C-alpha cells in the first residue's frame, strides 16, 4: 500500500514517466492507477451493426485504459514547439525538443522501426503557402499509424508490467495531503506515496478540476477550438501529404482577423466519430498498412475561440455547439461544400451523386444551422485560401463533417519542474492544460521522472 511514486493515469504521460523512472531508478516502488482497462481488453462495443451508437460504458475504451486517449489514434508524434502544447514555456525550447526526440527513439526501439519521419525543413511548400497568405508551421512528424502505435504500446506494457504495479479499472477518487507525501484514495483501498504524478488527460479534466479545488491549486481556462472535418479525394493534397504527411497551416481571416488552422491531417484515412462525455463529435485517423487505406484524405479546420471575463466555461460553449449538431443530426452532420455555399442542406441523393464516397456514415444536413456565423465564415475563407495551394479543395463535392471540437483542459498552476505548490505533487500531460499531443504529453512524463529520480 506504500509506494515511492504513484502515477495516476496510464496515457502517454503516465507511461513514459513510469518508463523513465524504471530506467533511472529501478529500485523505486512505483504504482500506476488507471480508470480504464489494460490494452488487450480495450474494446469499443460500437460495431456499426448491432450497436450503432455510444451506449455510455462505465469507462470509455476509446479514451481510457493503457495507452490513454492515444491508443487508437493515428500515432502522429509531432516533434515541434510550434504546436501540440506549451511545454517549452516551462522547460525551455531545446530541452522540450530533446525530450521529444528521446521519445521518438524509444518508440522506434519498441516496434516503430521502419516508420517514416517527415519534416517541413527545406520544403518549397512553405514558400508556396506564404505567397498565398498561408503559414506552414515547422515540424518533424513520426507517423506510426494506428496499427504500429498499438504494437509499440503492447511492447511498452510487456516491459513495464514486470517492474511497476498496475491497477486497472481503478479510478482514483481523491488525492489527499499527508505529512510526508500523498494519500491516493480509490474504491478498493487507500495508498500512500512520497511523490505523486497526475496525468489524467482530457477524460480526467472534470476530476482534475475537483482535485485542484480541494488542494487549492490555481487553474485557468478560456479557450476552445471549433470547426469541421474536411474530406476530399487524396489526390488533392497528395503533393503535400506525400512530402510532409501532416501539414499544420495557419490562416488569418480577412473578415474578422480570426486564426483558422488545419489540424490532424490523415492521408488516405477515415473520418470517425468521437464520444466525449456523451457528446458525439468528429475526428479522423489513418493506417500505415496500405491494405487499410482509403481513397480520401481528411483534416480538421479549426477556429480558435478565446473568451475574456466574465465568461469562463469555454468547454461548455464548445459542448453546446456539438450538442446542437447531435440534436439536428442524431450525431455528426455531413454537408457538401457546394450545398453549404448555396445555402441548401445536403441530402442522401446529393451525397450519393458526389464524386467522392464518404468514409463515415453521417447524417446529411446543414452546418450553417449549427456553427456560429463567425466560425463558419472563417472556415469558408480558409477553404478558398487552401484551394490556391491545393486546387480542388473548394470543390462542390468536398465533404464537411461537423462538428469537430478541440477541448482544452484548464491550465493548472505549476512551476518549471511541473510541480504544484505542494512539494512532490506533479501535474503533467493534457490534464495539466500544458500539453495537447502525444509527443508533448510523453515528454512531460520523462521530464518529471528525471526530476524525481534526481
Ligand atoms: C481519436 C484521437 C486521435 C488522436 N490523435 C493524435 C495524434 O495523431 N497525434 C497527437 O499528437 N495526439 C493525438 N491525439 C491526442 C493524444 O491522444 C493526447 O494528446 C494524449 O493521449 C495525451 O496524453 P495524456 O497521457 O496526457 O492523457 P491521456 O492519453 O488522455 O491519458 C490519461 C489517462 O488517465 C486516465 N484517468 C483519467 N482520470 C483518472 C482517474 N481519476 N484515475 C485513474 N485514471 C484516470 C484515463 O483513463 C486515461 O487513460 C488524439 C486523441 C484522440 C482522442
């Protein structure tokens, strides 16, 4: 029941913290508490036939369990300080990048060998973008793919389970301060530790908020990104995705000066639904295995919305918009770009007649009834801007799925060690609001592990 270190959450942040602790100090007694299942038991019951929509499992297999939210993701590890989080503000740009390369090396050794590392360095596409008022962000991206990402996680688990105590299906209810450490309280018992690393990700955001309130840790929240997922024939973006795989392109709208950006690009991928606390939104992924690839490429177009005083519930705002699409479409809505521009809803006939086959079975509808005008105007402007560097983007048949929402956890007050005002209590990964990606979350885990080992 007594540990040197307790890690709460077995997503990339928690996994890499455990990994690094075992590398540096194998004598430490470490336990990992995870609300979800071990990897091999993670299965979403939606099969598209008997079970078509979310049945609200006690713990969502897509978001929870060994591997965290990233387990069935596209496994894109972006090595950059330009996006994916603001870890560099705490630990410095060089150290943040070094840690991301360190993670990349581990991923390669644990099953990712042979996967491709793409880079924007020296790309002529950057110049083409600037000539059209678009801005390509710098990054190297390791694309593991959903299949290889899973293998890497399997191998990491095989290594860790011999050295670390794993408690699955064990959500931590409370963390309490002790004289010389922390008491971690679960339904089946209480455990103590000297150092505690909290890495509960997006799915643990509400819980994290309560812990911060109870332990008097300051938090801040004022951002949400809202938009659509765009799907088009893979050929339209092939000249970009073949060279860069994923390109993060920023645009500032002429009308309002809002920032719109591409996000999570999936060449020859599939559009999928995502369930966050019962709200259905859209996402996308792709496989490394050519046999599982499709003829389409998808990516998100997101508009960042920052709120100022007195409004504080930015995630609630995003949820309300997503709920509206769920109310009208019973889930995700799909609309042809041509229909949106002409002010008409898409219907099954128009979708079937299009020169593209949707990879997600969504409800044809009208996104202008869901998205606020300012956000929709920004998305339309960006589609026309992208059409200049990837002709065919603003085609009538381009499919727009809505809504895609990128929720941000509230930002937790930690110091340059990612330590809270309580000595030995660290908050890392997406749950801290500091990271929003696999590579940054993983890097934050290694970083605190090194500090603890020291
Ligand atoms: C469909 C999808 C695709 C994605 N694709 C990419 C991608 O290609 N590239 C990229 O960089 N990012 C991607 N992301 C984002 C990426 O998965 C996250 O940024 C990353 O997983 C964050 O890691 P984390 O360890 O901070 O949190 P998480 O991965 O969310 O892990 C947190 C873990 O903590 C557990 N937990 C929560 N509360 C408790 C509690 N009270 N007690 C015990 N355990 C708890 C959860 O069950 C979960 O397993 C994707 C996300 C999704 C959902």
